[in-house]
């Protein structure tokens, strides 16, 4: 069996006795197949019983054991230690609590804020009486093609890894959060739900347009969910229900209009269509640089050769969506 020595540099903090966090190193022999959760448990059982971390299922299903491994949120019970050491080409792994949440002790963070936000977004089915039968004798069938729209979002285990990695959560207190907004989308497209498109209005109120599409939530999700995909689709629904008076929605429409007009992006009109005169003023320095370097084009663009086929393709794609 493959074995090697490894050092675990763990961020410690006990608010009852520490004034600030510090790192403590533990040396252990690790073997192929050993998970990070086993490492933490071994440290707690044999070296330092005061080490605090959360874990329940040990099967990557309860979402409780998420911690940062060399800066990346991961489920401790799913993380193979040898694989991580090989990936980082190192003998030392740094283990820290998740970001964007207050540390209660060592690797345990306070989930309350993240879960409260989820509660506020009403991420549960509110049955539509026109679709969902009132008696238990009747069924409400969901067809496979209907389920496909939101199936992957039902796999979320609430590990909060995406919330920890999210740039928008970090800068905007009001932002709904990646897994929370993805859940909102999940119900917005469930035919049994009474609110449907109205849910996009909730996402709008919780600043879903502040998502910067960094895709970090997709990178770190242990269930490969990509909450950002749900958020983008929820934004689309918000435009459909008429919430267009914001720079994000106008930006999307400006792209769309530009493609329909010429088949290419009209970078000169984009700031004007997105933010009006303010957009022009903000982009003036870049515009002047582009002009000087001969990169600026005319605001009236000649359609590309494949323009008509492209427009057809866009319309078909929109219908399929
Ligand atoms: S893509 Fe959006 S939701 Fe996902 S981490 Fe980035 S800002 Fe957050
Ligand atoms: S979307 Fe993925 S990363 Fe985010 S809470 Fe759910 S399972 Fe965890
Ligand atoms: S202990 Fe449940 S997901 Fe890791």
C-alpha cells in the first residue's frame, strides 16, 4: 500500500481563549485511499482532542465537512489526501475554514446567515392548485424532459462551498448567494409551482445581477452543479417577466440586438445601450485609445456574410431553451 509522510497545517481559532487565529502543524503517515476527514479524525483521536470540525455522513451527502484545502473549498470526506499532495506537488496541505462565513471554532463556520438567506428566497414548492391535484388519489406527473430543466439543481447538498468561494457574496451583503439563487431557478421552472416567473422577481430583489460570472461556484461544487448556470437562466426569466430596467438586463439585450442587426458585437453602441450617456462617458478613455490604435469601428456595422443563417440559429436556440 502506498504510504508517505505529510504535514497538515491547520488554521486554529478558539474565541474563548485566542485573540486571533494561528496555524498549527500536524505530521502524519497517510496512505492511498485515506480521506482528509480520516486525517482530521486521527488528529482529534490521537494528537489533539481539541481540534474542532464538522462531519456527519462521511459519504459526501450531508454537506457538513466542507473546508478549504490549499485555498479551495472541498468536502473533507470526499478528498483523497494522496491525490491532493500529488496535485499540489507538496508534502504539506493547508486546511482552513470556509470563507464568507464567521468562524465559530477552528474549521467550523456559522451557516446561519447563508441558510437564512435561502429561507428568505422561499426555495420550496408552493403548489399551483391548477396543476397539483388536491387529493392523494391523483398524481401530478413530471415528464423526463420537464425534470431535465432543473434536475441537476436538486443534487445540492448545502455544503456552502460555492457560497464560500463566491465573489459577489464577498462584496455584496444583500446578494442572494449561488446555491440559494440556483434553488430559486429550480422552482421557477417547475411546472407544479405557483410562483414560477415571480421567483425571478425575488432573485432580482436579491441582486442576482451582481453575479460577476466568475464561475468559481461551478469550479468548487462537489456535485458538479454550476449554480451560475441557474442564475443566468433566472436572469433570462426576469427579462421575460419585464424586469429590464437595469444595466445587466440592458447589456444582455444590447448583445442580442447587436447579433440580430449585424451578426457581430457592436462595441461602440454597447456602452450607450447598456448605460446610456453615462456609459459613453465611462468608456470614453478606452474609446479614445481604441480610436488612436485604429481599433474602433463605425457605429453602423455591415452585416456579416452568414448573418441570415446566424439569426435563424439564434431564434431556434431561443425556442429550444
Ligand atoms: S459565478 Fe456568480 S454566483 Fe458563482 S461564484 Fe461567481 S459571482 Fe458567485
Ligand atoms: S451548489 Fe454545490 S457547492 Fe453549492 S451548496 Fe450545493 S452542493 Fe455545495
Ligand atoms: S461528512 Fe457528510 S458530506 Fe462529508
